[in-house]
């Protein structure tokens, strides 16, 4: 909730800010000065971890901590490999496998390489959700992500290009992965990786950087809004002739605003600040190549904040609010494929966080770990704002879902309350309050709120704030 996504964001990935400090110096540096040089070796794993130190494996939250081992009975033309056991979705020790491999000590100088390479295979044909390098849990300044890496049951060599190796002077994030069971019906599987290393291949074609998928995107925002632009992509042509597209950190890009007095962009960090009313076009380049696509930002004035809640915190269970302490939330937009089109452009102004849904058809807020016991709460409160005009055919549905005694969505004992709203209650560019009683017979395991367009309603964009259960 602290960082915002300006437009078209489907997932929330890890990203860091770059703080630049420039210092002047009146005297030239002596030729006798010797500079420290970092380890420039590229090998990460060949039969065993190489040069990582003694404390290098850090699992992601909610993942199975024991998913990674060294398998001495399986390897690519070798005696051992890294083994990753992805757990079943209902494994109590973790619902997925995911972690980073970080050098224990000073980072490596990777400027002489152009790719991370490895051999891999799996116990069945499967796609690994995300894999890459550059996550160090210390800003993740040069994170690179390859999504949906397809593995077969045979050993195959894979290549993840480096977007701009000149920046990797002291990199600690050697490798990371995140693998779940979305494509296997919740069933676990195993995959192996061997000969993991950075290489200088010399066969990778010129990069094609893109902002907003190479399109000219547009958005409206307000004075005082600070937020991160969507993560950019870079496409490379590999030696095999195939193209591969990577999601990369903002630090690989140099950003520019056509009107810095309207929207100022922190170079390399992708952080945009709306300063005054007007319009600015944001462009960028990476490794000296101009990126395709741009973002036109229209700053339309001061923001109209939602009413500040005044209810006693002891009578409130908050899902999303800056006034109350919020319960743990799994996601505010899980992006349920393949039918959901809704994307998030959440933003923050002067410390007030707001959910913004765009391209809306339906979306959910899930809080299942743990679910909410609203037995003592009688009502639901939501503030909603429609910018522009209220659609003439607007028809809106909110559903509360209780997961039942098993605490699991779709476990066979779920119950649902649906509340319908029509156009008459909304006023354009005005915060309205959606207040309704909770009529669920059982409400001690509520885990989901769903918002939907119904009856072919054409609502596409709205804001939400102050989502909470309460008792009078």
C-alpha cells in the first residue's frame, strides 16, 4: 500500500528506489590510489554452490523453506544438481517454493557477462512462475524476471540475458525463483537446475526496451501524487533465433519527463511525482536504446479525499484504511484469469492510500490467512468514488464470502451474501458511502470481498477507500 502503480499493473512484484548522492572534489585522484575490485567469477552452482558463502539461501514468505536441496544422484553430465521440490498447494509448511540465492559478503562484478545460463529439467512438463536474478532483499535494484519458464522432462539449456551489465558492479542477488502449482491443479512436482552461471555468450541480439508494452498509455492523476511507474520490459533475440522478454527493474532505465515542473521522474528509479496541474509525457531509454512506448500523465488538480472514519477502533475490523490497523490481506487484486480484465492503479497522496481499479469487470479482495471473524460485527462499510461520469447503465454487485468451517474457499461449505447497487446512489466525482448489514448466517470465516459489473454495466474506473466491518 505504500508504493503505487500508475496504470495497468497486474501483479505486485519487489522493487527498490535508487538514491543518488553527488559530491564535488577539487583535487584530482592520485594515480597511486588502489581501488578494491569485487569477485568477477560467474559460477554459482556446479555440483555444489560456488563462492556464495555459508549463509546464502533465503526463502520467500509463505514458501516451503526446505524446498531446495543438493541432489547427488541427478545432474547434467555431472554428479549433482540443485533440486527444487514444489509442494502441494495445501502443504502446511508452505504453499509454494521460492527463495533467493544471495552472496554472503561483498557482491560480484558481473560487467563482463551478458547472460545468466543454466540447464534444467522437471519431473513433468511444467512452467515455473518466475525465475531470474537481482533480488537481494536490500532494494532489489537490478532485479530481472523471466515469467512462465517452460521446462520439460529432458535437460535443456536456458538463457536469461542481462539488460545492462555495466550496472552490475557489485551484485549480491545471484539467482531467485518462485514456483507454484497453478498449472498442475495444486499438485506438487520437482525440477532440477545445474551449471548455473553468468556467461559471456556473444550471441544475444540488441535489446528492445519497452514502456507499457510499447504502447502510448494515458492516465489521470492529482497534484501531490507520488508513485512508481509500471515495471518496463526488455526483449532479446537469443542465439537460437528465439526472442525472450524479461520484466526488469527501473534501475536499468533512464527516465525523462517532457515537463519536469508538472511531473518529475527520479531518473533510474521510476518514481514519478505530480507537482502541479498540467500534462507531461514520460519516456525512457535503456543501455542507450530508446524504449518503445510512453506514458502521458494529465495532472488534473487537487485530490478529493474520502471522508475520514470516526468510529471507535474497538468496534472495527479493517481491510483497507489508513485510519485503522488493517488485517493481513492476501491481495487486493489477484487477477483471476482468464476472464478478469480488471487492473490496478493504486495510488498514495499525502499519506492517504487509495485503491484504483481500471478496465473493470470484476475483482476481489482476499484475506484468507487468517480469515476474518466478524461474528460481533453487524455492518460493512466501503467508500467509493467514480471519476468522470457515472455510466447510464451502471449496475454494481458486492459479494461477501465466508469460507466455512474448513476456512478454505471452494471447500464445499462456503456461504455468500450479495448486495446490489444501481446508478441512483452515485454522484460523479464524489465519494459515496456503501453501508450495508451483514446477513450471513455464519460470518466467523469471511475471506473474500468481490466487486462486479452486472447486467452489462459499463463502469470501467473507480476508487475505493475505508473498507471495514463494524458494529454500532
